[in-house]
């Protein structure tokens, strides 16, 4: 191979689309993402928990065929606790599955390296490269979909925690009456309260006296959780993502106003924006694809 041919191959790889797959409780979304964060191609299938690996392999084959020979890896974002070193979904309480060897199965099927990360951590990596990270060094990504979780960015870096499990704010108790017990063992976890409301159960509403009640009770819990995070972390920006925000603009605006009315004044001084993700509604897919940029593969 000549020097010119090698340079052309390097340039081609640098411009090749990024491959990502976002695994959620209801759907698997795979696709191609440009180096500017634009979704170029998407393919989705329903999430079948007992057939997860087979469905992932099929989605991976479809997107790699669409991409051609340029991409050098596949990024996977999935709900649950992840062993990043071995690319294993160790446990997903939302999907009630565990010990799923995602990286090995997809690498065997495609011949590409596979990067596996928690879905909200992956979404946060996407925001670092394509969203709020372009303007802020300290921000949080607040995801509200099937469950609740938060990605935290300090000085431009994702905070994963000692065992890659940081950000489980859905398991902060918001009601100690023991009328709503979470599967984690605590009473009144915010995520559990939201699930109970969706199921039609009576729950204690969030106490937010400086604003009118929300149109939907579960958005009161979202606001309370976000107020706690703003008071604790003092971020410069909050990125909102997940179906509870993208599907309901009026309630999303109410959550913004609730935070402005109840968060501590000195934390609000540093908070310059609370906005929907710039990559919505593909935040999870773009984040999964961006794992390649973080790993430089």
C-alpha cells in the first residue's frame, strides 16, 4: 500500500458514519450517525426480552450492511448495570434479565469491536460531543422514560462512579410512608412513584407549594427529583431527555418553572439552561454511536 493510499483510507475512516444501537424497555433502535451527530439511517424492532441477543445481532447486521466498510466499531447503550470491560449486560431490573454477553455476540456476528455502556451514560457521552458539552463543562442529563436516571458531567468528563453505576436518582426516596415499596427495598422511590401513578394507584403528590399543581402527577415527581439534583450538583445546564419530556411539551415547561420556583437561589444563579436534548428524539442512538468517539475507535 502506498502512502497516498494509506492517507485516503485514514481520511475515509475519519468521515465514516458511527454505528449505534439503543436498547430500551420497549424498542431496539439501531442506526448510522454522522460525525456531526445527525442520524443518517435508522432501523427499529420491538424489545423481546427473551430473544434480546438474536434481535441485537439482526439489527447489527442490518446497520453494518447499510454502512459498508467504513465504520470501525459498534456502540451499544442499554438500560441496566454494565460490565464495560467485557461488554456484558450484568442486570437490568427494568427488563428483568441479566448476564447477557452483548459484545461477544455482536462482535462474532459483525467482526467489529463492540462498546457497551449504560444507556444514560451513553446519552451523556453524546451530549458531550454533540449537545450541551459544546457550551458547558458541568451539566447533567436527566432522563425520564421507562425509568429515571441521570448522567453527570464534571469538567467535561462523564462521572461513572466507582462501579459504573452513578446516576440512579430514581432510587432517591420521596415518600417514607411505606405505602409504596420499591423493588430496591426502599419506600417511595421517585421511579416507583411514577410507575404507581401510571398504573392508576393513589400516591402522595410531590409538595411544591410555589407553583400550581401539574397536569399529570408524575411530572411533580420529575420536578422534585430535578430540584434535588440541582441543589446537590449546582450544574450550569440541565439536558432533558426521554419520552416523558419529548412527548409532553406543556408538562416539560411546567417542570422548568417548578425548578425555578423551588431550587435554592444560589444554585439557580449558575443554572443557565434547562432544555430538551439537542439530539432528541434520537438521544439514545446518538449517544450509543458516540461511544466510538470517546474510545477513539
